[in-house]
C-alpha cells in the first residue's frame, strides 16, 4: 500500500540513515518555525542531502531520496537557539514540493525495503565480516586495536549500520541510501568494505615501514 504524506524538509550537507542519530542546532528563524510546527504535529521532518545551495541562508535544492527524522529531544540554549536530537526512520522519495516559504514542505512517498527475495544469510555474514575487517583496519591505522565489532543481525539494520559508519564521500553515502533493498545495499557495501580494507592495510604497511626505517 502506497504511503504518501506531507513532510517538512530540512536540506543538509549530510546523509541520514534509518536508525542513525542526528544532532542539530537550529538558529535560523525559518527552521525555528518548522521546529514549532513539527512539535505541534507528529515531531517528524525530512532530511535530504543538498543537491544545490547552502544549509544556511538562501534556498537549497534537496536530493529526491531522504530519510524521515523523528524528534526525540529539544533543548533551548543560549542565543535563542535550539539543540535538537532526532533519530532516522524510514526513507522517502520527494514527489512534489508543495511549499517553499518559510521552509520547504513536500509531498513524499514513504519507502519500504523492496525486493521479493530477502538477503540470504551468506550475504549478511559476508557483509558483517567485511565490516569487522574494515573496522579493525581503520582503528589499526591510528595504532589502535579492536577484537570484535557488534553489528545488527537484521539485513536492513545491518546495511544502514554499515553505511552510517563507513568513511565515505557524501555522494557515495547518498548512493547507498538510494539502494532499493537491503540485499542490493549489502552487496554494494561488501565490495566497498573489501576495497577500503585493502587500501587501509597498504597504508598500515607503509606506516610500519616508515617507522622502522627510522631506526
């Protein structure tokens, strides 16, 4: 069943994934109005990566695919600003911008994880192993060490967990968000994780060689 609703939009230079936390400081008047309207409604707004424009001042054009953010805490701070904590929920697709002032509001379709076939167990295991290796390499580059990384067992939750924690360019993060299913997202992430782990291992080897060559 199609799930379509009106949703206030907050274009940002970040990609929010379902289950991920989002801290925000709100100081622009238009977003204070949006915050008030959200709190008087269902405490939800949409976060979408900026395609064109800037976060502060002026107008910004958002990407088509974003994530619903649910406000969990609001604190008023010095300077008539607000610190907002939100959690990512479902993904959405913008169908039509219906208001542009004082803030963007759009008619959106809430997206489910597509795919007639669920992600197979071996793909979930491979992605989890690839992420553990990536995490070990990432920590190892700075001289640290980690024995084990805990990850979700659910395919969709795992795919978003990995996407939120990989060090990627915003364009790559957006592409992961746009994958239509956990299966396709995990497949793409496993390949990316293995590629990044190889690069990190080469970097570690170079760092070790450089350190020992000094003696």
